[in-house]
């Protein structure tokens, strides 16, 4: 004969066959806490070897049910388990199945809602399945609000049921934790005396309780630091008053009531580390960077180089002009205008634009020779054609430079360049038309053109 038991207040029934369960509901602080006793299945075997083993089996099976529905796992709470264990032992001592009448008041901590499941006569391996088959018990197990669980298991060789199980559920407010570090920390809009750092909000524990961000700007050369704070709704901060050609490190930390996150760190340099403050073309190179015409070379530590004495290829110079023009939209042709330039060239759009505007014409072999270094005489022609495209009067007389013959195909362009003051040549009265132009000289030409026109 299978025996079932139900709990009605203080009434205990034995040795009778019951065909139904008692559903016991409590409303606590506006939260419905449902708890009900489960009947025995008559199985008195204890399969697990120890109390800890049985508790673990029940915990794993309970959390497996929740995981199937995407509900977070319950945390085994030591204090709750002590209460659950006391009640299981009390049931075993009294040889009865029923709820702890004081479990609400005995639940430890500042809980928000509580519930209880009890059962008798099962094994640790079968009791969760029994609770699962009962809607009220299953509702307790699957309640997504509960965060903690206590589990008690007791055994007696005497009496009817032999094994007694208790589950106590509680919802506790999440304990604040230190937030994770901000993500994707990066520096942009770097100029000679300013920069902007940006980041994305951290995820995970602690992210919902952010109070703001702590930002540290450290000068690399001497370790001096400046501190800044912004609110939790911010995702960037702009620095001003930075020193010329100086390397900095920026650290961004997320902050909440518990503490600060790990660092989100990035390094950068104002302008270029290879342009000293006494450089003859410091102003012109600064303009190139601030105008986004030349980005230079950026290294993993955030430092940048301009390489002022390096020569420039033809395609790179055309890209400078294209950026000077504001990078207008270019409709790319079905085929390249030059047989040695295709879409794989990083400057392809700029070269097509310059060809369409009549700034570049290429060579008799049908090529543009993109990687060839550009000469000073060719730069004069490129700039004159660019100015003509802009509507500038580019007429000029003959060249006054001693080394520019009238037969030079770029002579009139060089004469125009000199007439505008964009070039002054060398102190010896020469222009040196066949010399490869360096990057600092390009900065000077483009800067003077921008100022003039």
C-alpha cells in the first residue's frame, strides 16, 4: 500500500491513502510565496552515500530544471540550509511530513520573498522529479525571483517515511560587486594640444550600479598625472592643454559603491615624436595633422611619427591633394584610367579623382607609376592644376630660378608656384626641380596654398 501524507495546520494523518495534496499559500510583503508538502512514494532507500552527496544531487537537479528554461541557477545558501536541515530532522524525529510553521520568520537575512518545499519517502535522486510533477512545488523551483536555496535531508530507521527532504527558497537583493573594466578604450581627434578618449560601458556584474568613471591622464616622461571624473551616462572625455609632441597614457575605470574596476588603458602622443619644437616646419606639419591630411605612422604604444625627411610616392601625394579638397565623392569607373593602378591600391579613389579633374595625366606607357617618388617639378604642376580646378588664376611669367630651364615641361608651373609665394626656392637661387620632395616640404607647400587660397 502506498501512503501519502498531507499537512493541515497541526493535524498529522498516517496510515491512510490520500488522493490529493494540500496547497498552502502565503502572501509576504506583497509577494506570493507558495509552499506545499509532497506525498510519499513509499520508497525508503537512501541511494547517496552522505548528506553532502544527497544535497548536491538535489541542487544539481533543481538547477538543471531552471537551466532548461533559461532561469539563473540558485546559490546553495549555508544559513538557509541549516534551517532546512533542522526542519528535516524535526520531521524525522516526529515521523511526520509538513511545513515548518516558522520558516518565514526563521529565514535569515534581508530577504524579499520566501517559499518552502517538503517531501518524505523519496530518495535524493527521485525527490526533485516528485516536486516537478506537482504544480505548486514546481512553481517554487522555477520562480526566477529566487536567488538562494537551502536543502535539508534527514533519515530515520523508525516510522513510516524514513527519508525527509526540505527546500527553502529566498530572494535576496543582488550584492553589489566591483564593475568590470570599460571596453574598447580608444583615443581619437588627437591634435597638438588636445585629444578625446572614448569607451563602451562594461558588462556583467556591477555594471547596473555604476556611479561614473574615473579617468587618469599620465605624462609618460615624468609620470605626472591629472585626474578627471564623469557620470555613468558618459562614454567619452576630451582633454585640452596638452603639451606639444608628448606621449601620454590614459586610464579609464568604471566606478560604483563597491569600488573601481580594473584599468582600461590606451597610450597616445600629441602630434609626432620626430618633430621637435624648434622644427622649421613645425607649424606646417601641425596643420597637416590637424587638417587630417597626414596621419603619419602610428605605433602600438600610441606614439606617432611624421618622418619629415622621407620622400613621397606619387599616389600618396595625390591622396594629400584629395584630402585637401575635402575627399569629395568619387564614382569609380568600370576600368582604371591607368594600367598600373587598380582598386587594390589604397589611394585608388584619390587617383581616379585626380585624373577626372585633370590634375594627373600619367605617362606615355599608359601607367601612373604610383610608387615612384614624386619630384619637386611635378609637385608644382600638380598644385597648379589643382588650383585651376579650384578656379584660381594660374597664369604666370617665366621662372626666375637659375636651374629651371624654359625647356622644362614644368617651368610655367614652377613660375606660378613662385609667384604665389608657395615656394621661395633655396638661398642660392635654385628650385632644384629634379630633387625628390620631402614630406616636410610638402607640408609647407600645402599649408601655404591653403593660407593663400
